[in-house]
C-alpha cells in the first residue's frame, strides 16, 4: 500500500484528534471522520496478510528472476524494500524479454504480474 | 458557528463588488472530496441601495499540494468558454491568483444548487429508471465538447494547441514524467503499458478539440429525471485529441464495478452517442490506444496523490484514499485493456 500503512495511521490519529476539537465546522468534521473510517477499514483489511503476501511474492519473483535469497527480516518495511528491489528487476527482465522476442519469458512475467494484482486486491476494488 | 474563512471571503467579495455594502458570507462549509482544489459552498448576502441581495456561491481554492498540478486560470477559462452553451457549466464570477486574500489562489463561481454528483448515490438503485437517459446526456454533452471549436472560443490563448500528429506524444510524455517524478515503488504493469503505447502510436487527431480531461461519472451534477445540470472539475482541461476525452470515461475503473461504460451502458452505445453528437468517428484501434493511455494517466494521478502525502505537501486523508483505492485497480484495468485479465 502506498502511502505506507504506519504513516497513514499516524496521520489518521492526528485527524481524529483534530476532529475532537470543539471549533471544527460540522461538515468538515463529518467529512474527515467518514474518510478516516474508510481508510481504517482498508488498513484493517490488509493488516493480517501483508507480511505473508510480500514473502510469497518475493519468493515468486526470485524464482522468476533466478535469484537466490530469502526474507530473513520479517518487518514489513524490510519485506517491502526487498519487494521493490525485485519488482525493479522484473521490469528490467521484461524489457530484456521484449527485446529478445522471448515470448515464453514474457508470458511467464505477465502471469506473475496478474498474480501480483490478485495479491493486492481489495474488497472495494473497482476492477 | 462562523467558518474561519468566511470573514476573509466577505472582505474579498466587498472588494470585487463596489456597488455592494454590508457583504456577509454565511453557511460556509467545505464540500468533501476535492483532492485537487479545496471546495467550499456558501451564501453571500449584501445590500445594493435599499435592496438586499443573496447568491449561493462556490469557492475553489488551491491546496498546499495537490493531486493534480494545474493552473486555475486554465480551469477558469474553460468554464467561462462553455457557459451559456449546450455544455452546462456553472457561471464563473472571479479569479484571484494573488495569495494575499486567502493564502492560496482561488476562484469563485455561482453554485448550481440542488443536484447530486456522487456515483454511490447514482448507483444506489434510486436512479435506475433514469440511467439510460443520463447516459445519453452524458455522452451527448461530451460530444458537444469535442465538436466545439477551441480557437473560436479563444481557449488557444490559455492552452497550448498541439498539431494533430503530436497530441498523443505530448500527453504520454507528460504523464510518464509525472510517474518518473512521483512513483514511490516500481510499477511493472504501468511501465509495460507505456512501452506498448510508444511502440504502437495512434493516428493523428481528427481535429484539435477541447479536452475536459476528467469527464467521468462523478464529475457532473444530475437530477432525478436523468438531466445533467453542470459539468465540473475542468482542472485538467487542455487542447488535444477528442478521443482522449472519450477514452478517459472508458477507463475500466470508471465502470465502478458494474461492467458498463461509466457504470451506465455498453461501451459501443456510449461511443455511438458520442459519434452522433460530435460528428466525429472513434476508430476502434485509436480508441483502444487512448483507453490504455488513460489508464496510465490515471496511475499518474493516483501516484501523485500518494506523493503529495508522502512528501508532506498535503497530509489530508483525501490524498490517501485515491492511492489506496485505485493504484491496484488501475493496474488491473490496464491488464483488462491489454487482454491479460
């Protein structure tokens, strides 16, 4: 999730605190609390599976890219940094496959990209 | 309780209405949404001689950092160009680019009051009987925008007019640069889409049109009869290929999960309505290019929204929601358009 969940939760805490002040216009209080509620719901939805999905995806990407390694640091920030590194590698691999005309390789990469969007799918997704 | 901005807005109105006295701003409230501009509604009251006047107005003020970086002068000019035409828009009253009066540039418009805009309400079931009527109006109005002559409207004085061959490249260059600047994480699907777009460019534009830039369900005011009373959110208006505008509303995220163009009707019907109204044709291959392009553009907007939050430029919750809600959905939309989902 971008922005990252911890930064969002910190900001939402500030918003709720602001809304507790007596001089906030009612419409703005209602609007801020409504969107805060929606964001908290999404944060709750991704929380439990976040680490497991990143580990699963990092394994899949290493296999696809022929890389060794493992996720020893299970903090979400560390898993996400490794995921970013691997996804950058995937872009380079896809460009190389396109230039080489390697259709099989391209299809394997596309299949993983489809699975990646399934892992990130939210209950409120429009697509 | 008086809104903190109300006295300052009243002072501004007083400065712009020399014939008025005792100007007051009442019932001021911020309207939810509006990630690219802060939007407020209010009632202005004043005296003119012995008479008391009253008018409902809208204030659109630039936020500290926005989901979209645009010139309010361009948006103001686009509204003005279409006011009184077959494209319904609110009347623009004042444009203020000086930061003095309200800390940021803004404009004030007449409020088109009493109508709805929210897709959630439109698709709640209450409006089902009028959705076909609304759909016809939606794509007819978009066709009218495409048909309009931007040079006769004088819009080429505030918006750069590309040559027909250059429309696609200018837009793609712009949104790729936005992604280069703002993305916080690698986006393999978006980057693959950009490579495909560059390798398979569309034909030159049939004409140079006004492109609203964000014409979708949710950005117009509707009533219970399915009539449209105001086309809003012109902040991304520019001159370019009219297919770009048609294709934005066909971006799959704007189907709102209903499997229909704009959540309203089959894509082929929407395109046919637009073709009749505009007098233009929508070549299927060119339209496909522009739909995929608009998926990239959408991603640029959602990534920009996250960047505005991440960099501290705007920490309002409204900047988070588009990114969380739409970044993955937009990549799935690209997969659909590319036939991979």
